[in-house]
C-alpha cells in the first residue's frame, strides 16, 4: 500500500505540468463554490445587520416589507405618515424604553435625508449591537447642522464645515432645492456597511424648518421664510414617517405590537424587524441560489476535465501500467493507484482554492466594505461549506474511477504490444 502511494506521487510528479492545469481548474471550482457560499452567508449577515437592538418598527398601516424598506433601507416611500401625538402615545406605553422617530422625504444629490432626534446616535444599533461612532466632528447641535454617513462624505468629497443644500423629494437632479436654508456639516460617521452610510442626518426640527413655506410638495406662492425667520418659529414636528421602538423586556413585544396594531387614533402597524427581514430575504434571495448552481456547474466541468486529463494520460502510461502488471501488480492495484492519484490531485486543488479564497478575502475585504457595504468574515467553514468540500473531494475520487476502470481492463498483451 505504501509503495503504491509513493508510486502515485512519483507518477504525478512526472506529469506535473499537465496535472497542474487540472489542479488550477479544481482550485477555481473550490474558490467559486466556497466563495459563493461565503458571499451568500456574509451578504445575508450584512443584510440582517442593518438594524439590531430594535424590537419594533412602527409606521402607517401598509405591508411589513414595505415599511421595512423605507424605514431601514431608505427604499421607496411611505403611503402615509403617522402623527406626532401617536409617537408620544407609543413612547408613553408601559414597557417601551425608547423611541427613535424617523422623518424621510428629502434628499441630497441622490442620497436620502433622514430627520431624527439626537438619541438616534446613542440608541441606534447595527451589526452585533454596535453603536454609531463618529469619524470626525460631532452630532448636530444647531438647527441647520447635518451629520453625514461615510459613503455620502466619501463620494461627494465633503468635510466638516462644508455647506450643503438639501432637495425636496428623491432623485439626483435636485429640481426643488431648499437653497434658502443651507446646512453645515458638523459630523461624519464611521463606515457601518448599512444604509446609514448613504444617509444625510438632520434634526426633526430642521426637517420642519425646511417645509414651513411649502405645501403639498411645492413652495407656497409669494411666501418665503428664510433660515433666520425659521429659527424663531415653533418647529415641533406634526408627523413622522416611522418610529423605531425599544422595549424594557423583549417578552412584552407581542403585547406592545398588538396595542399598536389596535391603536384607536389612527391606523398604525408594528412589525418585528427580524421577521420582516426574513420575508424580504425570501423575495430577493433567489439570486444566491443561481450563483450557487453556477458554481456547482463549474465544479462539474472541472471534474470532467480531471477525467479527460487522466484518460489522455493513459495513452502515455500504457507502458508504465503494463510493466507494473508484468512485475506482479494486480488489476485491483492499478485501480487503487489511479483512484489515489485522482484524490491527491483533487485534494491539492481544494487546498489551493481555500488559500486563494483567504487571500482574496484579505485583499478585497476593505474595498467590499467601503464600496458595497459587504463585510467578509474569515471564519471556520460552515457546515454547508464542509459538505461542499467533502462533495468536491468525493466527485474527484469518482471522476478518477472512470479512467481507473479502463486501466483495470487493459490487458497485459495490449500494454506490451506495439501500436500499429
């Protein structure tokens, strides 16, 4: 047995250039299989980490996924707002520890503007309950102060102290600018890999000040209130888009949710973020299955390449195999020899693919984090990844059985006789 293993290693070394191509092909298959699975796992992790530590999201009655999209991911628009009196009533409910009001609707050069309270920066959590941290500057203190997400500042080249003008509605054109009420950048947040990076944050009072001379999405004719006059006005918000709710005890989440859904003053709904995220992932998660299927197909092509390489090499090794038969090697030994060679080649390809995946993760991790908000984790293989590796190794072994069976059936006379 040991002799056959040594012989398999020497035989593979003599054909190292041909087998190197097969190893590279298997390494690419391993890279794609594990890479796709790792991307799928980390993508879902980054997706679900957009919001953590929040027990309920409350907004006007609509679909749970729609409420999640516009309140957390800043996608789409609310069908209706909720009254400020309702926010205060929810904050006063038994069991509610804190509320974070969210007011949306404006933008800055394509990035959404979020009106919120100063508690947002101390209570909001993302990822593994990680708080928001400042990269530079501080939270807004004046009426027309703004705090930028990391992506907004990087893409637009803003720094603390710069002045910006916000626009009414979404989009990059900025046709309805609030140019008469400019804001000063007072802080820039650290990257989080969440929609926070793509958001301009202002106070709720500033959101009200922007629209004191607007009605139904347009400025009132002949009425213009500048920034100084707006400062002197009563800027208590009348309505907000949604509210994030934290509880003293998570055991009370369903009772609070039922209370909000039965709110008597206006139709509201409360959703559990985790449940809504799972519903949303079921809708958009079909692409990951297609990527995984493509990787499996690439692995099958690599296995077919392994079979073809070993079959092609049989013509060169007929003399070698015949000599082994002549000195007493049984057909079963030849079968074992070629199958071991296939396993060794597959194992080398898998190892090279794992190393390539780790190196790629280290090299591209910061770029994916800053450019796409995707955090890659260099962790131990998951159960599915382990199953994929074992399956790939088993496929390599089974692929080697095809040429091994052919070698098994080669006769000694065929091996020693000259070709015509």
